[in-house]
């Protein structure tokens, strides 16, 4: 225990003793429940006060705007984690409850199973820097709220995209588990990155909307501004308690621009590999070029959360697509072109070896219908693409399979809750409460100034309302404790180093 934590522990102990003394004084006549409540409240206040004076919080900040929570984290890994855990403690507790419920529901495995996977399989291969950051999150969270969550909980939670839908199906197959649920890798997101003659100013434009369950997606509302002691400055969207962007959209101060869409019907897992959430965070923090990015993602590739990464290097104007399967992968790159993603793989080897069930020719499926729409929409706007146009594209409702405007599972802005078809490739049943939950866009000029725009909720501006949905679809009643309204906010700009809402300064 360092001197700082000794002092802090002593301060907490003193106030606890103070609280106990109060309680004793109050319990002379009768040890009433209200006196006990008062003691609990006193201890909680004392804990918060001691925590807020922690020197590790120096420099960290938080504000809310447009439905987003912006946090600035800085310093060494332990301090960054502590700031993260402390500043987002209520959101982490809430996000953990919603996410862990979903993980257990879909896999029919208990939480202890995920803790064990985190502890035995993932933890030993996590770089020391991120182990310290994850431990810091636990410490900040516990100090602030008295949470019982430990580092195994937080690691399993950080792996919420990879353990249930990649590791568990692999394990079920390997164990020949009888009556195992039919788990499918998720299909998250619509995105593109464009450069050269495709964009208005000839520089890179990048945009992304996040597709996930509304239950998780309405909590995917953090803007992380991270100034790490080592590596590059990061501005990314993210989930409370998770160290990677995870949906993913981020830029770093050395000029890298990063997003992705997930590979539909990917199968495979390497239990000896390194967790995807660790590689993705590391690559955004340490890669200054497309090659470095690919190298970090490939180092210890475990197959988890297999994505088509869309990358840009604003220093060179080059864009790239890294299709990261487990058995196969491929990198395409260009200084004049556009690369789009909507959850389909295209390299013949990846298709054959990593996504054997995916049908690239079914025009009715969500990934392929959106692929056709991206091709149409981007070609129509060649030479005109900028951030304002990208915002509109992310809210597009043109269904290429039906050739009409209708928000559903086949439109770039996804509304699967409105579709009787669902998305069978992802095991999303009819009217599944999921789709596009938020959007972000940036360009090379903005990235140089570490800025992006983001809209919480459906990028088209439509609202999702939980109560009428649950009344109409009782089959999703298990989500009731977690599912909330997801109302769209305005497109809002965020930048590195911001300390409050822009409007507060005027
Ligand atoms: Zn929409």
C-alpha cells in the first residue's frame, strides 16, 4: 500500500469510526433502524468525500451533452482506470447489470462461468498496462459506490462482445454440448471511409453507426478523451467500464482514424489468443500507421469479435480495410477510393474458412441489402462526400431488397424492432429490439484537431419507446428491467481537451 492509499484508508476509517460513534450515541435508548440508516448514509458520504479527494482524480473531468457523457482520463494506467471507475461508477453498475443479464440469457451460462473464463483464459494474456487500468476501474468504482464488483467481473464485462458469441459457441461445439443455444456472432454496424476523388476536399471522411440491442446500445453513450502517459492521445466513443471503444469509432493524435463493422456468421476462437478488447484498445493507443494497426490486431489474434476494420491515416490520405478472420485475413488499401462495411466478409479465403455459413448472394439479408445501398449511395455522391452528408447517410432508410423507403433491418439506419423478419443470420428474432443506436462522423481536418460529431439514438433522429414496445411484444419481457426509452439527441461535436458543454462557455 502506497503512502497515498494509506492516507486515504486512514481517512475512510476515521469517518467510519465517526459514523459508528454517532450510531452508538443514537442507540443509547433504542438501536433504531433509522440510526442504522444514518450510519450507512454517513459512511457513504464519507467514502465519496475521501474518494473525490484522491490525487489520482487530478486532471480528470466529466460533463454531459446531447445525450452523451464525456470523460477526460489521463496519466498512468492505474490512474486512468481509477478516474474511469470513479467518474462513471453509476453508469458502470447499470451497464454491467444490463450486459451481464444479456450474456447469461443468450448463452444459458451463469455469471461464474464468465468470471472463470475471464480469470483463467483472458487475464494472463492481458498486457500489464491494461491489467493495471482494469484494476484501477475496480478501485475507482468501489471507492465511489462500495460496489462488490471485482476485476474478474470487469474483465468478463469488457469481453462482452467476444465471450458469449465467439468463445461459448466454440466451447459448445468442442464439448459437444447437448441442447446448446444457437449462438451467432453479432452483426454490428454500418460504416464507410472515403478518400481522394470520392470526398469533397480530397481528404479522408469516416462515418459509423453502431448496431446492437437497444438494451446495450442506449448505454453506449460515453465519449472518452484519453491522454495516456504512453502512446497517443485518443478520442473515441465507448461503453462505461470498458477500456476499448468496442463498437468501434476512434481517432488518435498520430493521425489514425479507426472504425469497423462485424463479420456476420463468423465462427472460431483461439483460447490461447489475446482478448480482442485489449488488442483493439492497444492498436488505437499505439498505432501511428495502417501497418502498425494491422500488426497489433494480428498479434495474438483470438478470433474474438472478428471485424472488418476500416482505417484511415490522415497524414498520408490513405484508407484501408483489414478483414480480420482467424484462419484468414486480408488487407486492402488505397489513396483514392471508398471502403464500406455492413457486416459482410468479401475475401474468398475468409468467406470459405471463417464464415462458412454466410451467403454473400442473398440480396434480402441485412448485410447484403445494406452493402448494395452503400454502393448506390456512395457512388451517387462521389466527389461530394463530407461530414454533413455522412450524417445523413447514417440515417438512411432505403431498403434495396424492397426498393422502397422503410426503416427496417435492411436499412443503413437499422430498426429491427419494426421488422417481422428479424435478422436470422444473427439470431435476432422478429421485432428484436435492436438496430442503429448511435452514429459518429469525422474527417481528416477534424481528426487533426481531435474532433468528431456524434448523435445518440437512431442517427435518423427517430425515438425508440420501451413501454409500448414491451406491451406489443411480450416475448421480450425478460428485458423489461433493463430496456429504456432511447430518444435521439442532436448531432453534437466533441473534441479532445474539452472540459464542459460548449454552450456553458457562452
Ligand atoms: Zn432510422
